């Protein structure tokens, strides 16, 4: 098989994180653009990227990139792509489209045109009037950005944030992929004390526990491409099997260093404990029903990584601001600790710094929690003696 052009998609602001993850997997030739990191690989790369990427959303196989300013050009380009190399007579091939600042701006029409072009292409190989699409699903992804079209196949299926341990979320939880990215954008590393005093359903701490055990986040789930004829043949099937075996072999016993979670909401805390049990990390995390004002630790040089409430709903703003003040006073008490907080509240920085005394020490990074634009506030504490 010739090398595949692959794309790891990601939320805006996390491209560098995903690029570093790919580098750690050994994929050195990478190109980064908004919301995606392109790299080259084979069937093994598809398997390993799906299993190991912690902060990416999906892994795509890129079939083509070209310019199109109208539906005629789009059809003519798509119909000539080698669809019969990837699809069979039975394959299910739903099309999803996204149009951004392009002359082609109707996503439903784009989906219909691409679908028609693929069907016409398949008819050249298998002359028939209708394709039942009862076989393995091979989703077609079409992105048009400033008239530049990218046509890809989605190897992942359910997004990579679907790790399999979240029983029920409650409210608007932090996605697993963003949680993993927040950890990687902090100075926390396995072996260093970690606390989340606003832990909610525990996602940040569970992701940290998996990182400490070097557990591949996709190990407990399946992926669409495992059923694709082109990526499930004898050699490719071995690639998936080998990638899963590699992930099993690389797991380690995590350091016996505390991962601590606190929340004053007993229902959220119960969900956090159940999620941790489902993830197999109950013994690694100490959960406690406690308000931020009463949270504390005797350890030094730890890290707080947290997603405090934003106070977006009516009547919740003052409550959220009180939490920011409590978080700042916690940072003052834990003066050797680093503090990292994701917030969409415009007043977070001023409230936190007044309470913590850490004025002028912040680094900011713009991220998105779903559709919500946030800032990741990074307050690095003193360097630990061992670093």
C-alpha cells in the first residue's frame, strides 16, 4: 500500500498539542493548519493515531485537495477520485460537509452533489441503478475553506473523546480531549501531585490517571476503519492487532502520587467516582466533597488544573465569581503550586489575581470548550527542585 495522507482534526487552539502527540508517536513530517494536523503514514499509523491521540477529534484519510467555486467543478473533481479502491458495492458512505468563507456555501447541497458524484463513479466499476449501502460504514468528509476543497474518509467513527468511561455527564461537561490537552499545556507530569478543586464528573483527573499509566485512550473502543476492506485486509488487520498489543504492552504502574478531586456537589462527585470506576482508576484518585474555600494539601510543588464554573446562566455569575476568589486564596495558601484554570468569564483574571497575589504572572491561551470561547489562564509556580 502506498503511503496515506492522514489528517488529525482538533479543536481550535489545540493544533500544537496534537502535533506534539504525533511527534511522540514517531510521525515527524507534519503540517499544521486551523483545526487540523496533516501527516503521512500507513494502516499502522491509522490504528496507532486512533488509539493514542489524546487531544484530537478524528483521524481522516485525505483523498484529494483541489479548488472549486461551483457545484459543477466540485462534481467533476469528486467523480474522478478512486472511490472503488475504498468502497465496495455494499459500503455505506454518508457524506458530511462544512463550508467556510467559500463561493460554495450550502452544506446540504454540497453533500448531495458529492453523494451523486460518488455514486456515478461507483457505477463505472459496478453498473447498477442502486447501491443498498448495507456494508461497513465509510463516512466521506468534505471541507471547503476559501474555495479549497478537502475530501477525506473518516476512520474514527464516534469522536475520539468517546473513551468509553463516561457513564453520564450531567450538565455541560468538559470533553475528554480538551481535558487531556489542558494537562499537556500545564507543567503537570506523571509523578507530580495534581488537584482539581472543581472536578465535576472527574474528567481531568481520569485523563491524568490514564496518562500516568501510559494507557492509550482508545484502547477500550472500536473504530470504523477496523471494518474497512482496504484497512482490514491481512496486513492491515495485523496492523490493528499489533497496535492494540503495543498499547497493552506499554501500560505501566502509575507513580503513587496523589490525584485529588474536590467538588461541593454530591451528585457530580458520585458521577466522578462512577466514571473513575468505569475507567479502572478508582485507586488512583482521591475524591472529596468539599468547597474550593476548604480545599487544601500538605504537598508542595503540585499543580491545580481546573475548569471552574463560568457563571453564564442568570443568577450564577456572583456564585462563579466567589469560586474564583476562593481559587485565588487557595493559590495563595499553596504558594509553591502552579495553577491552570479554563474560564469564559471576563472577570476571572482580576478576581483571581487580587485574591492570590499572583499579579502579572499569567500566560493566556485562547481555547474553545465546545462553542464557548475561553481563556486558559496559566500561573506557573516556582520550579520544583527535581526539575
